C-alpha cells in the first residue's frame, strides 16, 4: 500500500526532522522530536496521503492540530493512564502525554494509526520539547472503534 511506503514518508518529513521506517509484517513507523518556542506552530508527524499532526505551545496550553489528507477519515483520542489535570506543566513529575488515533477506509483495506505525543516545558527558555511517534498499519474492516 503506497501510503505506508517508508521512503515516501521519510522524504516528505525530512526537512521537518521526521524519521520513517517500515515495520516487520508491514506498516509504517514515524517519529520526530523538536524544541518549540511558545506560540510557534510546527509539524510533528506527516504520513503522506493520510494525515498531518501539528502542535503549538502557548503559555500553559497546548494546541494540537490534526489534519486528514484523505476524505472520510476519522480522528479519536485515547484515555491517558494518569493525569496531572489542574497542575501547571512545570509542576508535573513526568512529561505530558496525549494519544490519538486516525482511521481511514482505504481500498483494499482500512488503515489505523496510533500516535503518542509527549511534551516537557522549560519555562526559563520559553521552550517546549515535543516527542511524537506514530504506528500506522492496515487493519481488518470493522475491527476499530474510535472514541
């Protein structure tokens, strides 16, 4: 399936620091890390023909922008194992974690991506360090339920 081609994903995301590789048994792994100044919007992950994930840290808020590059795709979020809701980023003992899913009905089979985004904040320098990873695989029709 051409949307799971690691060479195409590596080329598309290279100037943004994205790494891409194939997975045993098929699929695509994407990863990227960046130091981002408050207010700046950056692309974290790009799967050509499927999706793009951007982030923008603003003071103690994180804007996550998801963009589908295929018609009819759906996004979901995954519940976090633990949360420090109500605490400022610099008060949390661990990096903030957010998880997303992306599902697209493609021919011949649907594709599911699971993405994780971690962030830590350095207030003194006005920077947020982001680490993002996505695993994209073909799935059986009807096997996915998004929240």
